[in-house]
């Protein structure tokens, strides 16, 4: 990637620590509703490159690149959710986190199979810079998982589960394109996650921490799509 593309990606990784106006939680299920509104504004579905990939008609290289990047960030064992369980800043979330971690074991298997199916990483200028950016993404997720701020890590997990539903759409499109069977997801449902977040986010401080963690997770994913967009542009695939 050239300096301009790298700068654009770096800007996409810059995260505000303020929850946008109009997204503050209100009412019993306000934290979840605020998280959903945050997702609509800042998660994968709001990014132009994600929308481009799920709209169809893309070069196979772009799907291949996205699968490899997602596997690089989320495919390693034990993964972010297992780390959140280990550090247990919010122990009352344990049952939900255990179910989420088990679901993500299946997703890592799917990612590994899909990465093999899509073939080698497409040749792209600036591969060393890409590797560095992906290391930074993984490190940011590790720091989120190990946060001692009550609610921050669970908010990040809730955001991951919510955003993964969108990411799964793209992964399933790639699976169909490359002839791989699509397994059913085994995550907790959105309604289960909503109930847990409503129960966990009962104090203003915890609500803010949950939304902060979610905001950081969405920012990392947004940065990943921006990186992939810059790589597709560098290949002449946009």
C-alpha cells in the first residue's frame, strides 16, 4: 500500500472515547438498544468495503483477502472470548461467555476450512505493512479482553457476537463461491445476549463501560475493512 492508503487506514483505527450523542442507554434494555444503534453507525455493516463484498460481483481475490484477514485476527486459539472468561472482570457473565466461547470454537474451525478453500493470499503491494496492522488488531483485541474495567470486556464480546452475524454473511458468500459447505452458527442468540447485557448493565458506570468496549471492538473491525479496501485498491480490484 502507498503512504496515502496507510494514512487512511491509520485514521480509521483512531477511536473516540466518547459515546456518540443519541446512543446513550435509556430504560431497562437501554444498554442493548444503545449497543445496536452503535453497531448501525460503526460496525461492519456501515463500512463501504463490507457492503461492496456482500453485494456480489467482486473479484475472487477480494473475498480471499477478507477471509485470510479475518482468520488472522480471529482464527487463533483460544481467542478473545476465552480470554475474557479467563480474566473474569464480570463473573456473573460466565455462563453466557462460556456459550459464546464454545460457539467461537466452531467459527474458528469454519474460518480455517474456508481459508484453505479460498487458496493463497492474493499478491498485494505493502504486505509487510499489512502484517504489522494485523498484529496491531490482535493486540488491541487482547487488551480489550484483559480489561479490568467492569463491563468493558463483556461489551466487546457482545459487539463481536452482534457484528459476527454480519461478518458471517460475507464468509458464507465466500463459502458458496469456493464450494465449501456452510455450517450453522452455534452462538448465543441475539435475544440471549440482549437479556444478559440488560442484566449486566444496570449501573451507569457499567453501561458506559459496556458501550466503550463495544465501540472499541467495532473500531477494530472498521479498521480491518479499511485495510482490506486499501489492499483491493492497490491491486486494482476496485
